[in-house]
């Protein structure tokens, strides 16, 4: 509906540009697994479609915010710049800060065009009224230098572009990297070692995904683990990762991500 009315209002090429920006935003929100935290789940751990991006899901001791355009309980009254600042810099219009596990630590490197596309897409998500309490107001945020502009990543260098996909957009290293003082230790990218609660109960450790562990896997085997949750020996990965969302990754983004993983330093597992 929205796309149609936009197309009627704007001259053809502007409409096409706007709709491709919204498409790009939808793609980034999917492979950036935003809804994994920002949508409530049912008792089986499946995200509830009717509550898409309306927040209230508990993660890391906090409740993820309502990202729909509802003016009172979502982002309806926020300007584009305010939404961008909250994603990349962890600031809010009321002066409070957005704290981990929201991935500001990584999302701060989203390019200007990509973060704008995310906002353009969020504006099209149906507004849902869902007040979300801000838990643990005493918990501190992370001090980081503020970013105001981030250039578009080049796509020629596969390792660098794969870094953008895996580290900045797709959250892989929030889980697969050990932490120092609560922050990912970027010198040990991919060494794994953090413990997660599996959806069905019990705990599971995020694997080492450097060549120490994946060196002997084929590209296809790595892709299958990421998008289907199946290991080369046919064993199933415990459902902590959002396989379905990663399955939407384009071939060129997936290929770059795999090249990047192959070029990580081969590390021993966990923290050191
Ligand atoms: C690992 C879980 C997680 C993921 C993934 C995640 N978020 Fe969040 N996000 C949160 C939590 C939790 C908060 C609230 C933090 C707080 O209370 O300080 C939050 C807050 C926000 C806010 C601030 C809005 C407000 O009113 O507080 C925005 C905007 C936001 N997230 C956008 C996104 C986008 C866009 C993505 C995907 C690119 C994303 N988030 C992915 C957990 C997550
Ligand atoms: C929410 C946390 C989380 C995120 C985000 C995440 N993973 Fe995982 N991943 C895990 C856990 C936990 C395991 C171990 C599951 C098991 O042992 O059954 C795992 C397993 C894997 C494996 C299998 C390794 C092996 O030796 O069996 C690969 C490959 C992998 N992840 C790659 C990725 C990539 C690439 C991304 C980003 C596109 C990603 N993961 C995002 C938590 C995460």
C-alpha cells in the first residue's frame, strides 16, 4: 500500500530510488537480525509476526525497544537523525543511552546510506502500540567516540566487505568473540567462548569460527551451517543463531563473509 501511494506521488525515478532504499533497509534489518531481539517470541521461541519489531522481548536483562512508528510507544515522533544517532551512537532524544546488548558497538560502522535505508524501512513497518519499560536505569552505557558520517564500504576488496557484513551488519562477532569488561575483544575476533542459553533450555558455547576450526570446511559447508544450522557431519547446531534470517543473505554478501572468515587469524578458542 505504502509503496503504491509513494509511486503515485513521486516522479518515476524518485519513486524507484525510494523503493529500492526501503528494500535495502528491509534486507539489512533481516540480515542484521534486528527482529531477533526487537520482536516478542512465543513459548516455542518463534517470533510472533503480529508483533513485528514492537519490542518488549527480554534480552541481556533489558527489554528491546519498540521500533515501529507508533507515536507514543515507538519511534513515530523521532526524526531520522535521532533514530540514526540511537543506532550508531547509542543516544536518545531524552538524553538517556541505549545500552548493550543493543549492538551499537558494531552498528556504529553502518554507512550513512545503509543506516538511512534502515530508517526508511522502519517507517514502513506497521505501527503497533506496545509500551516497553526501560529496565535497570542505573546500568551504564559504553563510552564510545560519536560518529557523524560513515563512508560507503567498497565492494572490490572481498575481505574488507566481508568484514562489513559479518562484523558491522550481521552481529556474528557479538556472540563469537570473547569479551573484556563486557566489550568484544577485537584482537580475538571469532575465537568464540561466550555461553548462551539454548531456546529449549540448557547452555551452549559459541564456537571458534576462525580457520582453526573452519579451516577444513568447504565454502558450502560453512554456508550450510550459517543458513541451515547443520554441521558437515550432519549434526544440528543448537538454535541460538537466526539461521532463517541469515538464509536471506545475497550470494555476493555470503561469499564475501566466507572470504573474510577464511582470512581471520587462526586463534585458539575463547578468551586469553
Ligand atoms: C541482541 C539484541 C538486539 C539486536 C540484535 C538489536 N537490538 Fe536494538 N535494542 C536492543 C535493546 C535491549 C535495546 C534497549 C536498550 C536499553 O534499554 O538501553 C535496543 C534499542 C534500540 C533502539 C533505541 C530505541 C529506543 O526507543 O530505545 C533502536 C533505534 C534500535 N535498538 C534499533 C535496532 C536496529 C535497527 C537493529 C538491527 C540493525 C537492532 N536494534 C538490533 C537489543 C537489540
Ligand atoms: C546470538 C549469538 C550468535 C550469533 C549472532 C551468531 N552465532 Fe554462530 N553460533 C552461535 C552458537 C552458540 C554456536 C554453537 C551452536 C552449537 O554448538 O550447537 C554457533 C555456531 C556457529 C557455527 C558452527 C561452528 C562449528 O564448529 O560447529 C558457525 C560456522 C557460525 N556459528 C557462524 C556464524 C556467523 C558467520 C554468524 C553471523 C552471520 C554467526 N555465527 C552469528 C552463536 C551465534
